C-alpha cells in the first residue's frame, strides 16, 4: 500500500509514475477529502458515509487494485483549497459543494442559484440534460471529473426572529452559502456573511450571523439546533438546492488504467441512489431534530417561494446572465429544464 502523492501537479508525469507504482506495489490508495463531520459506514453525516461506502465498493470492484482513504472535517486540507488542489493533481478526490469553486470558475455559481432548482426531480434531471453536460464539460476543461451527482435541499436556521419570507429579511445578517444566494438576500434587505458551512456554528454563536442557510444535512451535522429559535424549510421545498458532487482530479483520473477509471465512474453512479435517499431523509430528520429542541418550524409554500423567485430573478439570475454570453446561455438551459420538470 502507498499514498500516491507523487502525482504533484503534472498530468504528463502522472502516467509514468503510476505505471512504475503498479509494477512495484499491489494497490493504490486515493485520498478523499471533505469538510463534513466524520463517522462510519452506517452512522453520521451521509456525505461522509457515501465517501466511505464508495471507497469500500471501489476496492471490491477492482479486486483490491485501487482503494481510497477518507479524510473528513477538513482534516487533510481546508475547504477552499480542495478544488484548486484537485485541478493541480495534488488532491485525488473531494465531496465538494461545487458553488464554492465559483471564485475560480464563475460559471459554476449556477449550481447554487436561488430558486432555480426547486425539487429533487429537477436536480436529478441535470445529469442527463444539456445544462448538466455543459457543467461536466466546464469541470473537465478545468481539470475536474464529476463522479457522483447529488443535489441537496436546504433551509434556514435563525437565532432571533425567523427568516422565512422576503418580508422577514431586512436587517438580518445571513450566511447564504453562495454569491448568488447572497445577492438575493441583499436584494431583500439583508446583510450577508460569506463562510463555509463548517464555520456557521461559531458565527451564529458569536452573533456574527443571525441566520444560516445550508443543506438539511449540514443543519443537523453542525448542530445548529443548539442555537436556533426558528427553522425555515426541511420538507424538501426550498429556495436553496445545492449541487454537492463527489469530484476527482482529472490528472489523477486520466493516469489510471481504463478498467479502474470505469470502476470509479460505475461505483460513483451507483452511489447516487444512496445519496438522494439520504438527502431526502435528512429533510425530514431535520424537522424532528429541531422540533425536539423546541425550535419553531416554518414551511415554504408556493406564494413564499414565488416572491423569493422574483427577488432572485432580478438580482442573482440577472447578475449571472450578464457576466457573459456563455453564462446567459447556461442560465437559459437551466431555466428551460426547470420549466420542463416543474
């Protein structure tokens, strides 16, 4: 067993290094990094469990030739370094909120666009639709392979007053989770704070934020119910749907033999049912967890989401579309899919 850090940043050198390694050792070990709390194959944050199950299934599928080790809770590297590290071949894999890469690749901001994806049916349709093919192609051009497609619904935990409707938003300090979410909240009169979800608990504890918008799973895993007085969402209906895929460095992926590349993609696709089932289960669990703590639960309805969509359309949607012709084209494709799957 070895750790294949020798790949470094050179995609050209990687095949030769890997070939030498295969001749001398029985197996390769990939490193999978993520920001979420660690657990086990059966307990804890489902994103960590998915990574662990992927690692076990991959090793079995390749008869022990290729395995993986999982590094949760940003223990291998900080969240914001993971995408660029994969692009360079310095990190093998990550379960990563793709919109976090919007600073490096602005087109990817569409993967956490408020009110654009409003159901799991719409999110799941991206993989085979034109918009999904475009996002996959952009990632590959930037050195990233999408291995597992997962969308998650989210909600909002707030420590003072509720944040459910656009009328609740003025004056609140909000962690939206992406530049585009922030634009919508600004349009509604909120102040915004940018930070990863694993820093949200401390921010709410100190009063740096009044409300945190993130996935149902993160609302559970990061124990926001200990601080919150109100929860908006949790039923799988939300202005917040985020694409959080399992990603792989293309330099590392391309250096592997075809049978191992096929195994990675096959196992990745097989993980999607588990991921979606777990995400939907967490949409229900978050309501139970917060309810037991005495948190007041609020649900989105068509009228509330319609008003948020109006704010999103004139702020985040317009800002994204105005960036470039390509961004406008991507937004058009995403809207067309949303209307088709509504």
